[in-house]
C-alpha cells in the first residue's frame, strides 16, 4: 500500500467509528484529495510561532470574519496604499474588501467548513510565510489544498498585506492566469548577490544565460532532496534522488532561460529556508514558441545541516498558459502579454550593461 492510500485509510477510519455525525470534526471525514505537501512532509513539520499570517489563516478557516478584518488597518503605516489580501480568486484592498474576501472564502472552494494545519514557517526582514494544508469539507469529504500564506508584517501584531499562493487546479472555475502581484522596477533577472549559499548557487545555475547548468544544480542538493509539495490537484510525489532531479531540470532547461527568467521581488531567508516571491520576465521567444506570459510565483529552498538543499518547494502556474481562455479573464490578453516583456536575455546571470 502506498503512502497516499495509507493516509486516506487512516483519515477515513475515524468516520466509521463515529455514530453521531453531528459531533464530527473535519478531521473525522474521509479525504478525497490528499495534499502533496502532506504526503511529502507529514513527518518533517516544523514548530510554528503565533505569527500574524498564521493567525490570519486560522481565523479565515474558522469563519471568524471580524478577527480576520481586525488584523488590518485601512491603509499601510508608511505608504499611502490600502492594506490588501491577494488570493488566487482576486485581490482585495481595504477593510471592506478584505471582509468580502473572508465571506467568500468557503464559497470559492465549494466548502461547508474548513480547518488548517501548518507545516513550515520562515520569518525574516519584516515578513513571515507559513506553509499550510487547508482541509475543505466538500459534500462529506475533505479536499486538501497546500498553500503559502505570506504576510507583510505591521507593528502591533497586524498585517499590511497577505499573499496566498496555491496551484490553479484547486480553483477550476477560474482561468489559470493571475495578474502579477508586483510591479518590477526593471526588466532584468534578480541579482544573485542578494542570495546566499546553496540558494544562490541554485539560482545562478538555473538562470545562467545561455543555458542551465544541470550538474551544478544537482551538486548543490542533498542525495535525497525532496522536490515538490505544491503541484496540481491529485499530484503524486516523485522519487527523491539525484537521477530524478537531473531529469526534472533537464526538462526545465528546454525553456529556461531562453523563454523565461525570474525576477525576485521579496526574499525571506532565516538561514535555514529561503523563500522567494518572484515574477517572470518573458522573452519574445517565450511568447512566440511557448505562449509564455508573465506570472507570479513563490518557492521555498530549505537547507540541510550540510548546507545543501534538502527540499525545493515551488508554487506557480507555469505550463498552464495554453489552457487560458482570455475571453474569461479580467486582464485582456494584450495587456497580460505586455508585462515584463524583453527581446532576449543578456549572457550570464543577473548581469547587465552599464551606461
């Protein structure tokens, strides 16, 4: 029996032992879809502190709408912009819209109730991200959705912005396009010097123009580095070995960096895990040959005791561009393809000509 089947069985057995369904908790119901994050990291969960973004997602899943809204002020402390929550089903600015988002939370996932469980947390530089599995109760069964919950922190235990990431397949009623959450200051890949250790080594090897250095990537990972956690609904974990990693990155090398580059907009690195939020920079070749469009994404790169990467967890919509029906998106196609567009990428990684 595989680990997925074992988890389904264990989560379902509790239901058989209950006679009074009115007293059941969400955890007592059988699971329709087990989150990939759980399958890979059930035994590796970290200790979580009461950070505001963790408080936020707990209140959201518990239906405590006033508690969700109370975590925000109408405007940010030092920038004349409204506080905001950016979700896969829309962006909500100001307290009234955040309240609307909280009221829509269960409905968007066709759920009657929800609970949440934390797996990892990374805090640094005025931001905090908690990686969670949300269990949505849908028609008597649980749909598990792995999510990144990123919080821009404010004094007094409050938040200025929350960004929620998960794969587009968990909200099939929406098109697999999400307008970039950041406006890039310039259209160049990120500077590797802002990263450290194995995270920098990985980034430079993956985004070096003209081609990916696959062996350099493999060399900065441990022998049993785990890749995955935020794949499409129904994802089955892949083997954990260098041969599998080599296969994954050889495939990525067919379109990175010729088609897309990654410009990181936030870095949250506590010395163990580096979490990076990015937007894509897209070349003319990426549009013409691959239909690629600028998207936002996030990844967590976790270091082991030996300094090598022991886990790579990526969440984005890459590869789903061909499924977008532009007649059903809020952003027109021409506008979407105008974001972060370049003719081609200069040689090297993060290098640019100086005027």
